[in-house]
C-alpha cells in the first residue's frame, strides 16, 4: 500500500480492518501452534485504537526525543496467582516476583517502574485455574482491583484458537494482563504482554495496512513504529527458533524481501530469542501511559529509596554512569552522593562522570517531608593492573571490582559451600527448583553461549584489565563443576572483549561431578599491551540447584590470578600516561597522529619492546605545537613505545 499523507478517515480504516481481519483470522487458525499471544485487534477495540493511534502520533512527534526522560513514572500493579479451590497449584511467589523484576529491568528505559500496591493476591478458584480468554470479564469483575494493572497467572491459558501463553488489553480495555504459569517464567512473555497493555502492536501487524520494507509507510501501517522493520510474521515456515534467525524469502508488494527484527520483544520469534525494545517502541510506551493510562493509582506505598545504574561501556578512568530513580513513596527531594568525595546532585535521575578509577559507593537519600530513606550500591571505574589476585575471602566485597550480569534464572554470588582454599569462592548457579523448563534448549558446548540461544540462562562477571605496561600475560584460576544429569547443562567459558578465549569448560570427566578443584591456565599474551575486558560466564539448565551431587548444578571459581612481564627500557619500568596525549589510529598500518599536549618532535623517542631505541627508523612531522604525525613504514609489524617530554604511549603497527 502507498503511504498515507494524512490520517485516513474512520470509514476507510473500517474497510481495511474488515479485509485484514478476515484474512488474519484465517491464517491464524492454520498456525495456532506457534501463535502464543492471544492479544488481538478485533471489532470490539478497533475504533478506540484508531483514535489512540491518531493521538499517539501527534503526541510523540511533539513531546518526546530521548529514551529516558529523567523523570520516572510509577505504575501500580496487583499480582494475582490463581490456584484450585483447595489452594493447590499455582506459580510460586519466587517465580512470579523474578518475572516482575525482569519486567522492571526492561521498562526503566521507557521511564517506567512498576510497583506492587499490596502483596500477592491468591485466588483459590478452580473455575479460573485453567483459564480461557472468554472468562476475562468475569474474572476481572470478581477479582480485579480498580485503577491498577492486574497481572493474573493461571495454570494454563487458552482462547478459541487453542493454547496461548497469555493476553492483555490494549488501552481503552480492561486493566488486565494474563499469563500462564509456564510462560510467566520464560523471560519475555510478561514483557511482551505489558507492551500490548501500553499500546504496542505485534511487529507483523496488518490491520492498519501491511508495512513496506522501504519503511515509507511506517507511521500509519504495520505496527506504526518506524524503527521496527517490516515483518512478514515469523512462523515455523520461515523462522528457525533454535538459531533465532529468519530464513524466509517473503517479499512485500514492491517485491522487496523482508528482513525482520528477530529479537524484538513484540515479534513472534520464539520466547528465548526476544530480547529488545527499540527506541520508537519505548517512546510509544511512555506516551501511551501518559495519554491513556494516566488514571492508574493506588495507596501511596511507604517511602523506599531505590535506583538503577546504567554504566558507560568503558574501562577508562573517565566513566559515565546514568542513575535512574525508582524510589517509592512519592519523594519530594533527592540527595545523591556519588561516593568520590566530589560529586553530588539533587536531580531525580542524574548522570555523573567519574574522573579517576576506583570503587565508589553511590547513595540516594529521598525525603517525602515526613521521613527519609537511603539506598546504596557500588560502582566500579577504571581497570585493575597486574599482578592481580582475588581469592574471594572478603566475601561479597570481593565482587566490587567486577561488573555483574545475572539473569532471572541464574545468579552470581560469593559462596561458602565449596572453596579451593579458605572459606569462599565465586559461584555461578542455576537458581530454580522447578521440574520443567519449557523454553530451555539443551545446548552443546559450542552453542551454550550463543547470544540468542538462551539469553536468560547465563550469569557472568566482567573485569577491566589494564595490561598496557606488560609484554606477556597469563591467567590462572581454579574451577569445580557439578553437571546435574547432563554434562551440557553446566558450561563455563572465559571471554576477552566478549569473544571466547578457549573452549567451553565442563566437568573434568564426562558423567562425573568434579571431586575437587582443578587449576586452569590460559595464555593472554595476545592482549598484553592493551586494556581489555575479561569475562567469566556460566550457563546452566535452571531447574537444578547447587547441592553438589547428581541433583546439583553449579560452577565454582576461586583464586583468579593475572600476571605478566612489565615492559621496560633497560631496567626502568615505563610509566604510561593515558589521560594526556591522544594517539590515533591505533593499531595503525603505518601513519598515526598524536594530539593533546604540547610537544617537540626533536624530543620524541621510539622503542621496541626489548628496550632498543628505533627512533631513526621513524619519520616524525610537526604539524602544530600539539600535533605530530609519525610514519612507521620502515619498521616491522609489532608493538612500540613512543615517548615525549610529558607522555609515554604504546602503538601497534599491523
């Protein structure tokens, strides 16, 4: 279809709806085995959605230009767990709250924080235990709480088309989000359905017209969001759920082939593949909340300080953190202390750039005029310098130097159950105790850590390492693993800058839990002379624990050591200064520039890693007082040290 230049009138939209509703209903019936979402645009809600689209497009174009606005919008929620008349069955509170926490991790980028109005409500009513969508009005009338988002979790969920994962109501409908117990735990369905509740359509939506691949009609057709590519609808005939990739050859009406976003939360990709909202989607979510869900409210909860931190992906000593307030209880003032003795703020959600490396305790104190509350968390800036050793004997404080990433299924902690020496070690653990894991795909050692394989079933710690002063580098650590029935359920890998360093580690002897720690030694010489990130990642089947026997599943790490040989000129160790002179490009084929400090080309010296001066083989041209150009065409490939009066830097010729 051609792009609309103006909003079409209601009658034309009704015609479009009739055509696409008939076609869409027919195709859905044929493929309900992969149609896991029951949220639909139908004749009951089409009129209100047409008006919503008109208002949202106007509001978004006028009011929003960034991902996080600096003001957090708090959305009240009531979680309902449906059980049988006798109180049996139902998802565990732990599982429900883990999914709720993950929901918040996704929506904070849309400036939204969900909070519970009261504790979990248990509905002991067998009528709704195995719920059908036709029961939504009766369920809401019987148990719904007014003016809050009611999240119901039933044993199973179905519609007239068959089994579904859940459904939600678009703005203008009930304040209802329904989940099956199994899908509540899969990491993306609750996030997906809340997207519908806050006005997002499926990326393959056609009721408003089929979006063209060229995107010229993206504002008014498809899902009406322009940074989500046109989507032909992912299904078993064009999408590989194991590898999370589209292999279809579908073309739009202009003959252009589709290239859908297979990791989008609002797509029909399999649950473990969906990990991303786009900027356009987050802006629409926030806009819809303010335009169509602004009535949501409940009794003000007690004052409780809390914030999220979003670090710049950097190992430098100048590192920015964005802090997102999520404090409950309607604070009237905010007092931030960034922990470095310098920075503070009274903004609700500030950003702050640290000027030197260290571990800083950030605190937020909130005040509502009656009482105050404080929340703290640590942030790390800069990199460690070898030699470095951590044996975790400081308990949880030993993790302060690491960036920690853990999923709703796996956790990272310092544990006392097993240690190579002393009392503590680092534990990567699958945390849940359920008998099934409906969307976990049993990996091999080569697929266990694929980005889109099981993105919710991985835990990791990352360490910034500054090895610019070193010519050799070695990593050693002790590890012990328990595999729980299947060796492929427990995997460990080491990464540098996100890339695997060696093979995936499993138990020493297939079929037998490790009886003791074993020492691992890995060569890091390829990264000597660089600043890099070193990662330890564990991947587990999440329905086991860390008991240390055949029902256990865990990886323990202890005694991490990084050591190397310092680069020296003669017997004097070079002192590197990275915050002054700027050298680029680096690595270089031949020529590079140095800028940022006053310098004299006659004072420039160049050394190889053996300490031999090779300045005579380089050509140095003075461009200005603070700009030199150096040509290394007469030198072999390798690492060199360039020294000036006020700086020493390393350059790599490739």
